[in-house]
C-alpha cells in the first residue's frame, strides 16, 4: 500500500493529477471521517477534508518521502480542523446532519409520524450523545482522542501527527478519557 | 477517593503499556475497591462507545470535487497521457519522425560528387559534360556537381544539389529534373519509390 502511494507521489510531483486522484481515493474516507468527528457536521467535514487534500497537493514537494504519507496527510487535516474549531462561530444548518448520525438532519428532529425501530433509534441516540461529548472536549484532547479511538492509530503515530512529545500525547489522551468517562458514565 | 497511582495504572493499562507486575497490582486493588472498579469500567465503557461510532464515508463526488479544485496540470504531463491513450497515433508520429530522420541523414551523407556510369560522359572538376555530337544512352544522374549537355541524352536527366545547363545544340529525350532543397529531395525520393513500385507491377504484367 505504502509502496503504491510512494509511486503515485512521484507521479504527482511530476504534475500528474490522475495519480493524485488515486491517492485521494485511498485516503478520502479516513480523512473525511477524522474531520467529521472533529467538527461534527458533514458540510464542514467535506470542506476541510477537501482543503486538506488540496494543501497536500500544493505542498507535495515538501513532503519527506521517508515518512508515512498518511501521517503527513493526517497532520494537515488535524491542523485544519483545529484552526476551524478555533474560528468557529456557533452555526446551524437545518439540513446539516445531526452530530454522530448518518443521514439524520435537523429536519428529522422535527417530530414525524413514522417512527424508527426502537433499537435503531437507541443506537442513533447513543452515537449522537457520544459525538456531542467528543465535540465538548477542548480541541487538544479531542484531536488526540479522535486519532486514537476513531482512526485507531498508535501513540507514536499520534505524536508524529500532532508534532508533540509522546508524554504530552499520553497526558492528552488520559485527560480526554477522563472527561469522556465523566460525561458518559450514566449513559 | 481512589489513590492517584491506581488511576495512573488504569491509563497505562488502557494504553497497552502496563508491565505484568503493575497489572497484577492493579487487578489486586480492583478486587478490593468497588469505587476503583466502577471507575475502571466507566473508562472502558466510554472507550467502547467512542470506538463503536459508525464509520463515515466521504460523499461520492468527493474525489472529483478535489480534482476540480487543483491548479492546472503541466503541459508535458498532458502530452504524455495523450500519447499513452492514443498508442496508434503515437506509433504513427514516431514513424514519421524516424523516417524524416533517416532521410535527412541520407541527405547529409550524400554530399560527395557522384555521377552515373556511362562511357562517353566527360568529367572535369565536378562538372559532367555530355560532349557535342555524342549520344549518351540511359538515364544520367549527377550528385553535387554541374551537368553540361552539349550532345544528346537518350533518357532522363537528374541533378541533385547542382545545376544543369542545356546547350542549344543539346537534346534530352526524357525528363530533366533538378533537386536542390531538402524537401525537393524527399519529394524526389517518394516519387522514385512510387515509380519503382509501379515499375515492379509493370514488369510483372509484361
């Protein structure tokens, strides 16, 4: 996998955009997912994920090819998400998906006659609750938790992505876990 | 409240970085301390919740949208891709280039004076003379030299990269042709090849 990506990167450096398309195909879901969990809505997630790929393309020459491409790409995406969170004004789109749910928008929050099966509703509610609690975390804990438990990355990789010492990453994950525990203990 | 170092051990355990001795100490403590056990379970539960979050898929048009936002591609890449996608055209253009190259190199090689062999032709310093009163039979070909015709040539006359003078008394029964420029020369080659091909068929039918 990494070998294919390395080959494609060489083609991209020569200016081949089709090769970059293949790279986007490989990583689009994980980058989008990362952004979605960091930001909590699909409009922003798509916007930031696209921006991350765009930045990667423009700066591809500065990518050190001895490193893992995904580490570099996740670093760009995480930084963009953190920037967005800091600038964020409280905003709501009525057609924006409700945090932590798929295909559920604010329209569907308006009571409807048809009811979802109880189990499905429960799981949707749980996902929504968990996503809400993730979004309540300060961004420095949020990024560490999302990379660890949503992207399933190792502590070492997270330390590279966030450009922080391993000890700091651990502390952030511990604090994030503790904050989530307090919020989710009665769920 | 539970001792701080036990909570530290829980985190080490959750990070998969606990050593066996410490893990034993942790388990020992948890067996005797209900509060710590509850806290440990809550931590594990919240992690399980976060991990159970469904995986989001990027929208279908995601890649297309990214590519649409990229700056314009370099020309040489477009060219390379065009050649890759049009193999026959690439082969054809390569053929044309090679053909032109080989013809040009032949042109450059044949800079030396030469003349077709006929007995009664007189050669003086790159000038070929068909003497007065003589009759030269067959086609006359002169390269890189001058041809003066004072007598009669029974056949075609071709001068490549040179000049021919036809004296008033001179006579040529066939065609007279002067070839000087590269393109003329290529044209001449093509015509000759065509004639030869036709000639082959002619002799066959005869």
